[in-house]
């Protein structure tokens, strides 16, 4: 059986569907702190910061693989550092403890937020000193370290990707800094305009969700002995400025974007512009399929359909 924590979030919404398709609906248990609404499949309410109840859910369901997506993202984390540390670090510790007890395989994502402002911001390498300035980034570095510790000292097969900002149409994200790129599409379709919370020249690494889900499944399927890293693979597909994205959307629909940077600009300013992912490409043959124009066609087609 496979458990997905944080399953009602931006990634979980799509990863659960992909896992159901790959392994069968009866093999996947989705879980989250929130109530599921009209979720189609097996769901159990679960707070990962509560070790006893998390342990019980794993025991009772014979869980052998966990996709651990429960987390607090960067913008919410900056506003509520204590909650961010509790969920991202203590919650992960609980997941790792149970993985050790039940001999589970794990997927625990990291983020481009692990990089601070003092690394090369263009083509940021896999191996650099990690000195993030954001609370979220600090918790993500701690997460990578904990995962490596469990891999090295307890033989837990734990894998993870430093996802770039993810763009998707099935779920409108909240709480992240890269959310502006998703909101721009949603608001363009719904209102024809968007006020962007970062400046027009803000350039960050981004990825379409279909590529991110495929990367996740491919990494989990890769032979262990082909992997030179575990919880912290750099992954890349595209980078663009907020204005380049707005221009791309405007080439399809009548759309006006204005820029009103807020506290999230300071977070974005400390993150890389582009990522070097040659280790993922070498070790498990990662290759992205979506660029900005192919992604924009998919986003607009699907959001238009949903708004009809
Ligand atoms: P999200 O915020 O959309 O979803 C997280 C889910 O976790 C939410 O549904 C929330 O209810 C749940 N949750 C929060 N606290 C919980 C708790 N104590 N117990 C159980 N569930 C809890 O996040 P996401 O975008 O789906 O991100 C998933 C993972 O991927 C996170 O580790 C995040 O850091 C990482 N990541 C995401 C992105 C991105 O652009 N979406 C980029 C880089 C890394
Ligand atoms: N997309 C995430 C965020 O903005 C990065 O990990 O918080």
C-alpha cells in the first residue's frame, strides 16, 4: 500500500491521480490535515506532526511506500516560522521514524529554496554550500540532511527532488512564492488581468506539473545503485521572468498584468534564476517535455474548459 501525505495540496492533487493510474485505486491512500471534499478514492485524515496517529495509520494499512508532501510553503512559512518548522522538520522526523520502523521506501521533496543568495544564481550547481535565508529554505535544508542521515545510518531508501516552482491547472496553489506564475494564468482566464506580487523582471526556475509528476515517478522507479544523490536532486526545465510569462499569455488572450511587489519579492530575490540538473539527467535520464509555450497552451486550454 502507498500513502500520500499532504495529498490535497498542489502536487498531491495530481500525484495521487498518477499513482492511482499506475498502481490501481485500491493501492493508494490519500491523507491530509484538511477534509477531502469530493475526493475519489481512499482517504484518511492525518496530521504528520502527531507521531502516534501517523504511526497507527501506517500500521493499520500496511504502508510500504510514502510520498510525503505535507508541508508549509515559503510565503506562509515566512509569516508563521514556528508552524513551518513544526510541519517541515518535526513532521518529517515522524515520517522518517515510522519509515525505519516499518521498513518503508520514501519520497520527500525538497525545493530550490535550499539555495541562498551567495550561490551562483545562474545554472546553480547540484553541490554548493546551502545557506538559505528564508525560514522555509532552512527547514528544507534540514529535511535533506535528515533524509540523508536515515539513508546512510538506517538504510532507508529515501529519494527527493529540489522542485522548481510548479505550474498546474488542477489546483490553485496558496502559500508559496512561485504561486504568482499559476495565479497569472487563472486570473488571465477568469478576469483578463492580474496584479503580480513580484516585479516584472523577477526570473525563477519553473516547471509544468506533468513534467514534475513524471520526474517523481521516474526517480522512484530508478535502480538504487544508479543514484549518486538521494533526497536532493536538482531538477530543471525552464526559467522566465514574470513579464515574459505575461507576454506569453498575452499572445493567446487579451490580458493585462500589473506589478505590485510585496514581501514575497524578498524571498524570490534569494532564489536561483536557473538550475543545473545534469546529475538527474545522467543518473536517471531525466528530460523535461514542456517549455513555456507548450505549457501555456496546456494551461489556457484546460483553464478555458474549466471556466466554460
Ligand atoms: P501545498 O501547500 O499545496 O500542499 C501541502 C498540503 O499539506 C496541504 O494540503 C496541507 O493541508 C497539508 N498539510 C499541512 N500541514 C499538515 C500536517 N501537519 N499534516 C498533514 N498535512 C498537512 O504544497 P505542495 O505545493 O503540494 O508541496 C508539496 C511538497 O513539495 C512540499 O514539501 C513542498 O515544499 C515541495 N515543493 C513544492 C513546490 C511547488 O511549487 N508546489 C516547489 C518546491 C517544493
Ligand atoms: N514553490 C515553492 C514556494 O514558492 C518553492 O518551494 O514556496
